[in-house]
C-alpha cells in the first residue's frame, strides 16, 4: 500500500511521485502496465486528486509514465530506466523542475509524441507560455552571432550587476514611450534573470520578518512564495471585474504593517482580467497614502497592444511602484531576461542585492535581446503574436461551444492566451482536472493559484461562486487546437464529472 506523511516537510505530490517511482523501478509495475487511476490513488493516499495529477506529471517528465487519452496513465512500453531512476534506487529522489505556476511541467522533448502531435501523449493546457512555432529563433540566432562578432569575449565576461547599458536604455525608452507618465531613468532600470528573480529581489530588499505582503487571490503563486521566503505574512486579496478590490486592500493597509503588494494588471493570471485604468490610478494613490510598495508584473503588457490602459507606474508620483517587465510571454520562456524599474532611492540596494545573488545576468542574451528590441524585430514579432493569439482563441472557442449547453461558461480573454473556465454546478475543479488528465488533457485547477491556507476550489475572482480551471490554449500548436478542444468537450459530456 502506498503512503504519504503529512507531518513531513516534503510536499505530498512529491511523496506520491516518490512512492510510485520506487514501485516502477522495483518492477512492481512493468512496461505497458496501467498505473492506478487518479481517483483510486487519491482515495488510497487520502489526498486531493490534483495532488495525484501533479505526481503523475513528475513521473511523465521523467519518462516513467505516459498518459493515454481516455484510458489513464501507463508505464511506457520499452521503458529504459533513466539516470533519475538510479538516483531513486539509491534513496535520492531527483529534484524536479517546477514551472512558473508552481506546477511540475510535463516533458516537452517530443519523446512519446502521439501521431497527432501531442507531446508526451497529452494536450498540455496548463503551460502558460508561447507555442514553439512563435519562437523567433532565426532572428535571435542572428542577433547572438552579431553580438559575438561585435563584442567577442566581452559578451561572456562578468557583466555589470545593473545590466548591459544599451539594453537598460532600450527597455527604459520603451516603458517611457508606452507607459506614459514620468520617464524612466535607465540608471533605475536593472536587468534581472527573469521576473521571478525580480520578485525575489523585491522581497529581499523590502521585506523583513513580520511584515505583511499581499497578492491577488487567485493569482501567481511564485510571488507569494518569494514573500514567504523573506519572512513576510502573506494575505490574498480578492478581485472584481476591474482588478484588485480597493476596499479589501485599504482595510488591510489600515490595520496591518503592509509593505508590498503584487499585481498583474495587464492580464491577471489566472482570471485574464485586464485592470481598468481607473483602478490602476486608484492603486497608485493607495500606495502613496499608506506607504506600501507595489510590484507590477508586466509580462503581458506588450501583447495587449497600443490601446491598452497605462500601467500602474504611470500614475506613481511617489516612487512606490516597482515595474517588472519580462519577455517570457512575448518572446520565449527560456530567455530569462527582464527589466526591473526600481524607485530611485532604492537603486543601490537593489543593485547590491542582485550582485549578491548571481553577480549578473547573461551578457550574451542581454546583447541579443537589445538588438531584437532596437532593430524593430520585436514590434513586428508582437504584431504576429497578437494576430496568432486572436485566431487561436476564435478557433478554440468555436470548438468549445458545446460546453455552453452543459453549463460551462467563460469570458473572452483580453489577450487570447488562456481562459478562466467556469464549471457548472456539481463540478469540482480539482476533480474535473483529474478526470481530464486521465483523458490526456492537462489543465490547471483553481487550487494551483491559491495560497496554501485556501480551499482547493473557488471561482471567479473571490472565494465564492463557480469553480474554475485555467485553460492555456495559447501554448498549443495550431494543429493541436481542434483536437484539444474536442477532448475537453468529450470529457465534459462523459459520465465522470467530478
């Protein structure tokens, strides 16, 4: 019998994966054998089905399991034990990569691909990233070669902690032009290794043990994790149709030592809400009134187009907004370069903190990105990406129409990368996600975006209402959209509804 231990610090989904891995490596499950269903295993372990789904995703990423649409999970035929298996047999479970939503990403190397192009035998609708067909690989390759030809070995030297000066200037100019409000001083623009590092630096510089930080609820779990690691007490705040609820934020600021608030106004993850300009202005005003800082995540802003509302930083006259502009959603997820505008008074503290973490970000990739931005290639790429996402949503939504008759619903997404699917009465988001996983469709349940103290299922922007799933259709290849939508509809029409 498999067991997990709640008193252990190891996450339950990792314990479940470890237990299953040990049995596969010991030969109790042989190649071709069907593994226990999500429901059976969740009952046996006494855990939420979403925990078992996460465990199976670990095993899938290791090549020890594969999902078969409509049938469940199996040990792959002809399995050859990977290096990870040797570590596991020696009692050292390998540390698995974790994606940007706190979900373990499935393997994307093409191994085990089905004839219809699905990777690992499943449609991954949890991966909130551009599709590979949109990666501007040819242009980036050219810019990398140009950077090496121009700067030689200097591109591989240790860089200034604040970042490559031409890239800082290029990002500062773009924010100044597109964002309105006060101009950006390039000296206040720091280059960091992705938005997550920017959040980590903000937490290191601004938070002390006992401080209060706030995040959107539901929202990006990586922000809460960074704030907790700094010793802060983290509060989740609800959303309404215009963004973070002002009343809830003001009550918290008036009664607690609120220090830092994380927002995603351009396209809130996972709800897809685009904050109104009035709400953005009001949030900047509250930050000035109560003296807290705002970390503004601008991962999606460039995809919103020229008519998008101005960012919160455009309304900030008191130096309370830290804007983190990353390119993982607009260019490619592995770029790991972001620009971070910090208040002038905190410039040196952020630079010192960055230096202590990793000295500097990649000099070569900074140079390649600067050329991409300055040459006009980035703007052309954005136009292509916006059109592609609009077309993907239209196609995907057309195939999802039968769900409306079953009581499912969704709002048209602002940017066309994902939708926040409302489930009909009687459906639990974690249980339905598990049913979908057994049919080869991987989605992100609401629990992936909640603080640990929150319930597994909640809908809309707050704690009440219909339960939800985030469906990241934008990450699919064009030839996967129809089949993925059809598989989702088939699961909803089937007998297992959660």
